[in-house]
């Protein structure tokens, strides 16, 4: 539910509001994107504090507060009459999403699962794919029938309805707090149980957990961080401007919504498959496949004009987008373990959110300057190809070595690969 609800503030949903809001107030797309970018940046720095708090105190009250603020601000957005009001509200909704909600979702699941982490994160990602396939459609129906102001209020109530009660009554910090172990393993006598259970226990016990300072000594940390940042720059720029780009190319609003929905829903089977593949194959090779698939989809978007090419883009983009995000989230947990995962992801989030913020803003600037998205889309293609090549160097780190950086020897974290 949490992942599904987060889609109310993800870029495909926001893109539905760009044209009606800028049209009402006479703002440029750069002005609109600026509010999203500032909120995303602040959310990244907030994660520096939020990540360690999740490790120490758990996620319940943090996540509950994030969704309460997000829902309330979306309702308030329907009453704005000035640019400063739009910026104030949008900044804090994006801060709540990026600094609290998305971070917390990833950290909680990584702490509850080790052997089954791939399928657990896949299920969570499916919730987000369902949200992105339905929430933009819900928003567009409200806009068409009642206007964008009513639509934002509707999204606010939807956010509260999906999240507040489940989080309050069901969310727990980690399995150890309930006398359990990760992956649903039995709480007593690790030698008991079936052979499958024993094997899962062995794999869980061999996972290496890095502290933040130890992770910072590894080369793979910086390669993964680079991939995370650049892919966020590309993905957010594409998703934020997808709906207006399609409208500019002559697609009707209904066709644009259909393309976004197909893209999102196509990710459901591929994310589910990706979760199982991530438990069986080296994660960096799966990331390479994801980046190459995204390259192909952006190349199609660069030339999209006919309806059939729009749907072809939706199918290919949907096939690789959700799985690519899943692999990136898994990579940090698999490489560096779960004990300090909140602190590690909290550290990476400001860098991630900086490029997340720059993606929509850069694309808006290019459009406002050239009246076209062609230059930025071509840039995306080059960046994705660079990431696919770079991931070949992202070998899993060895067990933490307090004496210095990585050294040669046997890898103790085989599951990271």
C-alpha cells in the first residue's frame, strides 16, 4: 500500500498536472519543474537524518508522518492562487516523498529479507507499478470532469486512505523485534527444520554487513552510486515530461494516459520476474540488461510520432524501467548488508536526489530554450550506454576490512553478485 500510495507524487502523475496548472497561471515548464527540483533536493538532505533514525527507532512513526503531511498538502494544493503557495506546498510534498517515504520503503524491506529480498522488493515495486498505471488515470479523469484543483484534493484523500491505518496497525521495524528472523525463518534452534530452511539460514548468516564507513572504502560503492544518480537524472527527466511530450507530438490526452498506463502495468510481470532473477544471477549483469533496455526505449521516444510507436515505447519502457529500479535498490542491500542499510541509503540519497531534481529541470530548460526535447533525449541515450559499460566494473566487495580498502581474497558476500 505504501508503494502504491507513493505514486501520487511520482513524476508520471505530476506530469498530468503540468499543462493545466501552467496554462491557468501562465508559468513556464521550468518554473513548474523548479518547485519539484527544490523539494527533491531538500528531501535528499533530510534522508541523511532520516536513514539513521530508521535504523535506530524503526519506520512506523516516520512513515506515518510522511504520508500524513503529503496527503494534507495535496489537499491544500487545490486552493493555491500564487506562485509562492505552489512552491511552498510542492517543495514539502516532494520532501516527504523523497526524504521519508521512498527511503523508508526500501530500508524496511531490506531489513526483513535477505535470501528472499529480491522477491520482496519485487512485490513492493509491483505496488508502485499498479499505482502508476491507475493513479495518473484517476487524476486525468478528475481533471477532465472537475478540474485540476479537485483532482489534487482527491489525490490527498487517496493518500490518507491507502496508508494511515495500515501503517499504524501493521508496520514493524525488523523481525528480531518480534522474536523472528529474516525471510520468515523460525525463531528457535537454527539446526531444526527442513533442508530448505537450513540452507536459507546458512545463506542468511553468511551475508556480510558493512558499516557506512566500511562501504565508503569500496570501489563498488561509488560505481553503484554513479549508476543510481545518472539513471535518476534520465528517468525523472523522462517521466516528468512524458505526458506533455506526447501531447506536443499530437497525441490526445486519452492516448497519452493510455501510453503511461501501459508503460506502468507492463512493469508488473517484469518486476516479478526480476525479483526471482535477482536471487539467482549477478545483480550487476541484470543492471546492464536494464540500462540497455532503457536505451532502446528512449531511442524510440526520440522519434515517437505515430500512435503505434507510442505504444511500442510503452511496452519496451515498461518492460525494463521497473526491473531496472528494482535491481538498483537491491544492489546496495546485497552488496553491503542490512545492519546499517538505513545509514548507507541515507548517505546516498542526497546525491541521488540532486540528480533526481536536475533531471526534470534540465529537460524543462532544454524545452523552454529549443521548444523540443530532442537534445535532452539524445543525451539520455549516451548516459545510459555509459552506465551499461560502467557496471562491468562493479564487482561485489569483499568482507569489511577495517585496516584499509578492498584487498584481494575470497568474497564473503557471494549473494551480492
